[in-house]
């Protein structure tokens, strides 16, 4: 009986170290592309679909890249006159459990400000996406200046 209690105590201790592991979010990035507003523009943006295959929601709380001086999460919000304005996202971008969230033109996106070099067609940009639960996910995103969606 004593051996059983020791094994049970060990199992409970190991489980309590990471009780949410079965519920943690698992993020996948699909259909990503990056583009500059125009050739040699000082700003650019990345668009993609964030897919959460986990049983718990997760939140994209930041992004980083050596391609620009600053990288921020942005969205478009209608002002008092109904004009859409780009603004930094406060609190992150939620990705629902067993769901997805599209970062797309005219909506949420990753914004690059102060590009260090031109975004050339056929090139790519390395971006680290930072999630509240999933942590850092590094993605290599192709440059596509022609894509309109």
C-alpha cells in the first residue's frame, strides 16, 4: 500500500506541474504573405490565417522581425465619420479554440514600420509571432506584391 501511495503522489505531482498541457493551444500559420504598400515603401504588412487546433483559445500578443525597425499588430477601425483608420491592436488578437482568425487586408494584420530593405517579389521575411499560450512561432513568409486579398 505504501508503494502505491508513493506512486500516486508522484503521478499527482507530475500532473500538477503542467495541468493544462492537454488544453493548451496549438497554433498553425496558413496562407501567409507579406507585401509593401508600394515599391520601396517604408512600411509593409503581413497577412495570414492563424489556426488553433487546441482546446483552449490563444492570443497573438506581438510579433518581431529584423526586416523592420518596428513590428506591431494593427487593425482597421471606423472613426466617428465612418472613415476606416489603421490603429495598433490593444490586448492582442484572439484565436478561438478549434478555430481560426484571418489576418487580412482591411482588418487585423502584422505591420512593419521602417523597413530595413525593399520587399522584393520572390523574397521572404522571417517573422516571430508571439502567442500568450503557444509562445514564439517563427515563420518564413513569402513576399507577394501582386496579391490583392
